[in-house]
């Protein structure tokens, strides 16, 4: 395409873009006047039914129709149970007003046209906007891969963040402590690709499978970004025919979730996994995983925590004893898993109205999921008449009894709580499951009970996952735990901010400074000497820096020592060594400088 034609086409695109923008602005202004009355129970049920099978009104991505709908709704609470509408509402509210305004155009779904016509909410501009948008896209298609100059908001994608020097230093400190615990327990590390074949991930996460990021088809393999580190680990074991390993893996994973970044929830985030694979005696590896979590949380000094534990076979046996059909076990388990976020009444309503569970079965489940305790609760449940009749419940309870006995040996009894409401929705768990919860305190409450402020680790046993990838379906028993480090970062960042503390972002031990001009070469010679001696050294990049500026830099950066050169010191063969914190200075002969610095740094680190 020649330059003249290209310029004319770009101009047409700009004009057409302005047409679309004005139409959207007109539509938006009309909707603000007309769309404040959509709240009838009938309307809400229509929307809820539609959203039961769609992420957004226009399909898998939000469009301006969703934005218009949001304007039309009187927000919750609503007079009826509409969980899919609530899910959609919270997703849309996570976008800023500017982001919602910039959403692409789309056509109102046919099923909802009557709804909006009845309420007189969406104007005739819908079809006109769609028509003009099509013209705009056709013009852009003529341009091909050429870039059209346009306004661009520079930002990170939703649900992601940059790590500045302070955040990265904090992250490194946290990961260093976590890795130290993993190594103390004899784990070795591996790494796997950030993306996997889609079929490797499909069918492993239950209802959470919809959160997997699929990559655009490049004309070959169908790929997805990894959702966690557990399924890739199982694939790695099956591919390499490994039957026993104790491994840790720290890497980023990706979930198309609704992020709450202030609470440490992202779409791209780190996971720290510790897993033990192999055929061993019951509960010995399982309890070590909880010990690992306990050591990590204590080393990070995050405050009080509790590790909730349960058993998948006990859950299945409980469902069986309560009259839940076998084909509903997983969906009911997924509902129970929401008890940390929803009340029992809300979960019960979901079981009955959405999952189709009998009221009597739901009420029976309610009598169990409110129970928590220690080994005495296991003994109580072993004598429960209903559970006695369910074999899997008995197997799960016997396993829990062994587990809790081992917890006493590892001094975990105060942190571990047997909790029948813990379910964990992932499909691949087969045995024990656990979740570590960080506790806070109610304002003005001096009790030691604490309130839950967030899940910080979770895991369990998954004995059948490796077999899903093995041609002969050979299983490798596995148990593991994943540490939610983003949540840890958020807690520690908030603590540092509240206390107005900073952490060092470099490890420089000594700064080579000059007190007078024209000493650049001498500073460089001293830097070389100290680098050769394996010290971490820095100096100014200015030829003639001011001494005060150099010393201020040392104080602001937390550098412990400064070596100051001047004409007098050079003539006498000495270096002025300054303790930055105390501001005390001593002259040290060059031939003993290395030893003097080592001694001083050793004293400071001690």
C-alpha cells in the first residue's frame, strides 16, 4: 500500500472512530436518563437465567451492552436469589468507569430484547452502533497489520502488577525464607513450561476450569497458561516415569478470575509448591506438609494462624450418609467449599435451588459442616450411626485419627483444626485436604480466638492425578501444599506501610567516596581492590561528586560503611573509614583495610 492511500485510509478510520464514539456518548447519555428502573423480580430472573450459561451478555468478554445493563440495574441486595447475576455484577463492578466506557460495541442478545423493550432501557442506537462499528472494523482490515495512531493508556493488564525495587526486595526476602524451609525438609526443585497443552489441564479443576487462560491458536497445538503447579507436576512425573520425589517449585500461574488486588488476589501470581510423591505409609508425608506450612508461617512472623484439615473420603461418606446422589458429590462439594465466603443459609439455598438437592439431604449436611475440633471429634464421628454405614466415611475418619496423632508428635496440635466444612473444590483431591488461614483480632477484642482474615496456603492428597497422564493409568500417590505468597506479600507490604518502614533494595556493603575533586581514578582503583576482595561496592558516577551528597546517599540506601579518599589520605597511605549509622570515622592503613572492613561487616551482621 502506497503512503498516500495509507494516509487517506488512516484518516477515514479516525473519522469513523469518531462517529462510533459520538453514537456511544449519545447512547450513554440517554441510558443515564432511562435506565434506572430495572429491578423487578421477573427481570432479574430473566437475566440470571441468561447468565447461567454466559460469562457476559455479549459472550466471553464484556461489551458496552454489559455496561448499559449495569447502569440499568438497581444494585444489590435484590429481592430474589440470582447467583449468576450477582457473579456478573461483581465482575462488572471491578472495572473502572473509564474501562466500562471504553468497552467494545455489541448487539443485545435476542433473548433480552423484549426485556429491555418492556423497560424502555436500550435505545434504537444499538443497531446503528453495531453497523458503524462494523464499518470501522472493515476499514481497519484494509489497513492490515499497519498501526493506526490512537490514544493509548499505558498500564499493566487487569489483575497484574509491576514489582518495584521495594516490592521485589520484600518478595526475595519472603521466597528466601520459604526455600530455606523446603530445603530443610530435603526437597529438590524443578521447573515446567508456563503453558501446557490444553488437554493436559482440561477436566482437572472442576468448576474452576472456566478460569483457565487459553492461548490464541497459532495453527498448531492448542495451548493454555498453567492454572497451578500441581497438574504440570503430575504431567512431569508421568512423562518421565518418576515414582518418588520430594520437590518444591516456585513460579507464576494464571487464572482468569475477578481480581481483588488489595487483598493479594491477581490473575498472574506466584505459587510456592511443596509435594511428596511416592508409595509410603499412611499420613507420614501428609503431616510433614502441614509441618512445612507451620515452619514457613512462623519464620515469616505473620501472626497467629490455623490449619483446617478434612478428608475427601470422609466428605464423600458424609454426602452418602446424608442422601446425596453419587453424581452430585462433586457439585455439592463445590457448594460446601464456599462456606468460608457465604453463610450456611446461602450455601443451602444453592444446593437446593441450583444443584437440585433434596431439602432433607441439605439439612442433614448442615448438621455436620458446622462441626470442628480435634481428635475427640474424630472419636465422636466414628460412633455416629449414619456415618458408620458409609464405608468411605469410616476410612476417612480412621485416616484423620492417625493424622492428628502425628500432629501431636510434630507439636502441631494447637495450629491444626479438624473442620468438616473444609471441602476444596478441585476435582483431583482423593484424601486429606488442608487450608491455612491467617488470623486477625477483632478491634478491642482481647480474646485469643481471632477472626479469619484470609487463606494463605492449601493442599491435599491427589493419588490419581498422575495416572490420568500415564498410558497404562499407573498411579503415583502424591500429597502437597501450595503457599499463597501474593497474599503474604500483601500482608507484609501493608505492615511496612503502616509502620512507615523501608527495606534495603541493594546489598552494597561499602561506598567509595571522595572528599575533593579530581580523584575519580583513585576511587576506581579502590573499587577494583574491594571488588577483587569480593566486597559489594558502589561509587558515584560523577567525576567530582559533593561529599555531602555521597554520604546522604549512603544513609538513604542503608549502606553500612563508606571509604573516603582525599589528598591527605592518599599521601599518607590511609583510607578514612566511616560508620554510616554512627557517623564515626577512623583512618585505616591500606595494607590492613581489607581485614578491617571484613571485621566491621562481620560485627554488624552478627
